C-alpha cells in the first residue's frame, strides 16, 4: 500500500530527494506521492520533519 502525504506537509522537499523510485513530486501546495510508483519503503517518512507521509 502506498504512502500518502497529509496536510501537515511544509513542502520542504526532504522526502522527494530521499524517494528511491521518484514517486514524490511537488504538488500545488504540498508534495504528493504517486501510488503506482510508491513501493511502501518508508524512506520519505524517515526524513520528514513533520511526519506527513503515512501509509494509506
């Protein structure tokens, strides 16, 4: 199951740089995760200062 970034995201970009599959990109206000590309590794959650990425 893919991770989802919630509204706590501060758009710092730490998660995008850490994602090994490139599933994370900048959205309109917060970063978003492509569910089809996400492998549920949790790397994004490990580096997020707000804990925004969570398993869907």
